[in-house]
C-alpha cells in the first residue's frame, strides 16, 4: 500500500513528446490507490488522446473551459478542480507551460487550474537540451520553487532531437517514487515507530476448543491505517482476525494466545516510540490444556483458569521513552475504572469506550470513545466511524511529540 492511497491526484499534461508516458503514470497512481483526474493543454492532445487517459483514470479528461461540441455544456470549473486535488503533478512540463506558470499567464484551462490549486504542486520538466539550459527556463524554475512548487529533476539521456543531455522527463516509476518519498518526508510521524496490538486472543482448552472474545480487530487496524498515513512505521501484533491490509511500512506479526502476544510485544517494545495496545487480551487461560479432544459427557465440566500475563502493566513498568496507550472497555463506573487503570498501569493515555453506548464495542463499524491523559484531562468524542476514531487517537498521540 502506498502513502498515496486515497489521495486525489490532478495530473496536468502539456504538449511534449513525453506525454505518451502519462498513460503509464496514470496507471501507477491508480495502482497506488489514488483517484486521478487529468487536465490537458489543447495541444497535448496531439501527443496522447483524452480517450486513453479517461479510460485509465475512469474520470473525464478536460482540456478546455467548455465542451466545444456542445453549446449547452456546463463549463469545466478550474476552481473546483484545483480545490479537489490533494496533489497536482504537471508532467511533462514544457518550457512554454513553465513560463506561463511562473508568470501567471492564464490562457488555458490547465494554467487556470494550476493558479487555483491550494495543494502541493510538482512539475516534471521535459524539453530539449538547449531549451533546458536557457536562462529563461532557469528563471522559470527559480520562480516556481519560490512559489513553493516542487521540481522533479529531469533525467540525462537521449532527447527527441537526437541530442544527449538533460531535459528528458523522469520515468513514470521515478516520478511516483519521488512524490511518495516527498510526501512521506513531510508527514508528522516520519521516522517514528508505532507498536500496535489488535484483535482477540484465543486460549486453548483442547486441540479444537478455546476461550476467546468477540473482538474483530477493526479498531486496531483503523489506528494502524491512521498511523501509516502520518508516516509512521507500524509493527502490528494481531490475534485471530479477518482484518488485513498490506503496506510497505507495516510489519504484521500474527499470534494466537496471550502468552504469544506478550512475547511478541516485549520483543519489539524497546525499539518503538509509541505502543498502542488495543487488543482484547484474555485475562484468564485454562491452567491445563488437554492434548486430546475432551469428549462430551452428561455431567458438567469444570475448567480451572489462571491469570494471563498483564501485557499493558508490564509495558508500563518497563517504559522508558515510549508513549504508552491503553484501552478500557467498560460496562459500569466507566470513568472511575478507566482512571484507575491509567494510574495502575503507568499509561500516558487511555481510550475509554462503553458497551452501554449504542454503536460502540466489538464488531461494529463505529465507536464512541473518551480520552483520558496522565493529568486526567477528559475529552469525550461523539460517535464516529472507527476510521475517524483512529485518526483522532493518532492526533491525540501527536500532542506528546509537539509539546
């Protein structure tokens, strides 16, 4: 999974021979999980067709302010396009279009959209060697950098004229990686490691039966998604769950029992900056586990239980640099019990939710939580999707690094 997942990417295409590469670029953005819209200069259509790009992006391609073949058509709103984008990439960026961008010469839809964009703008120059080296082009580069735009360096190679030198547009794979790396560098948790636990644990009774709970792991994976989107490296230790996704910055360690989770947590805990223990770990396990299936009999069955190791408390006792976050799922005296847990286990933050709140708890797509920090400041949030709650939790954790 790419850091571009879910991003709105606006691709601007100008009239250079390298425009043929934008079909591959659109496909790479789509494969990375982004939504892509394309704006072309009218002359760019001489190098690649709007039909190709609309088919690949699954969105209409715009090149003029109105549809010239339809007198009643609604105009293509450059302001809406510019505000829709999370990122704008102009590739290829010809000397002509770069000069227009630098000087605000708004004579086509693409430049008008560029001038309306509020998001980061990247541009990938593509032109012949003499044009690339001309002082006017250097001036355009300087102005655009001063405006906050980001240049994707041109490559050295054979150019359309037959000359060899700078001016060749970076290959689509290079453009994708450049943007991913740049986005990642500027994320608030870049360079931080987050340990997460999620899901239930299963405590074996015999080879086919276990003691478990109804945790789905949805909340833990929602937090992981939020942490990754903030640039963190995530170590996810998960009990049995149907939840899953792949990401280059996430390592998943599957476990079954509380003992396995305890071991995996402590193998990774010393090396992380944040530990968020959202798993629903069994408090008890069978004292003995039958090696063969226990047969059903008419009389009752008694299973002796013993406590599992307290993962959260052990992390609190050995805490050094880590921000430690725990969860409290309560049915009565919710706030009092959560504050007691916060203090006893040496937590920096506890996330409280109650089974008495509709839409909260195991298996749902929503949650209703309350944050309590070390100073016992209480922040109650309304019912939200678990994805939104994951973002709220990570934003709360960010405060520890920005204090």
